[in-house]
């Protein structure tokens, strides 16, 4: 993994959050084994506090494709990559199809092997949040989350959970895999929300 120089042009530096450095390439970081993909049995479930819960087969999900998203990615370990072109379905499209109830305030991302991640509904409704199956014109490699991963560009990359299988809308926060291990609920890289000790007393109520 090669690092760019320590000084960046102004237009680039403005896109690199505090404590981050640009890298060439795309580092691979995840916990646990890489799952295998069975296109026959695989599905994505949207559930919880919604009017119309549903399940999509992989082909059905692909048919909902929305315009691609170009966004940067920031990992809590300190690296940043710019101008990632993502292909998939915007989270907002899936939420609108489900009819999210007003009392739903949080989204739990359910992934293979019981891994979970959590974010507020407000954060997830940003225009650049999507579930993605391709990056820079190529299908995701298995180690990067194929067949499907969550992409939440404005948050540290652990929120962009790999090997996504479900989206659950709930009325209260449920800390995910890394959150119960000391990581921040909201994970905003621009204010360096890395660890849970940084959370205020109202952290679970604020987006």
C-alpha cells in the first residue's frame, strides 16, 4: 500500500478529514471469513418498522438500479480514497419502497455471520448512501463485500458494512459489532467520531 505525499493540493486537502492520509489502492479490512455467494438462495430483507416489509432476490435488486454515486471513503484506521464510483441502489429507494414508519429512528444493517452495523435513519437518507454491487465499473471483489455492501460515504468506512443481507428499521439504537467494542455510534470523520468515549449523553438520540 503506497501513501501519497504528506502535502496535497488545496482542492484535494479539503476532501481529506482530520487524521486521515490518502492511499493508492483500496486496503482490505474486515473481521471473519469471506462468505461464498449462492445466487439461487441469496436475498436481501427489508424489515422492522415499515408498512411493506419485503425480500428481494439478487436479480430483483439489480433491476432497481439507480444512478451511480461517486464518493470518497474514509477508514477509521486512517486511510482515505477519493472518487470511488459505486453502482447499486440508493438506500432511499429501498426505504421508500418499504414505507418507513415515523417512529423508525435507526437502521440496523444485518450482514453474513451475524455482523451488524447501525446508523440513524436521518444519516442513511443522505443522497449518496446506497447498497452497492460494483466499484469503478467492476463487480465488487469478494474481499470488498461481493455480492452486496452498504456504502455510507459521510461516515467512517466500518459503517459501510460488507456482505449485506438485511436492513431493519427500529425505534431505538442497537449497537453493532464494532460499536459494542468501543467505536462511535455516528462515526463522522470530519469531527473524528472514532470511539464511544467521545459520545455525549444524548448520543443515541441525536443523528
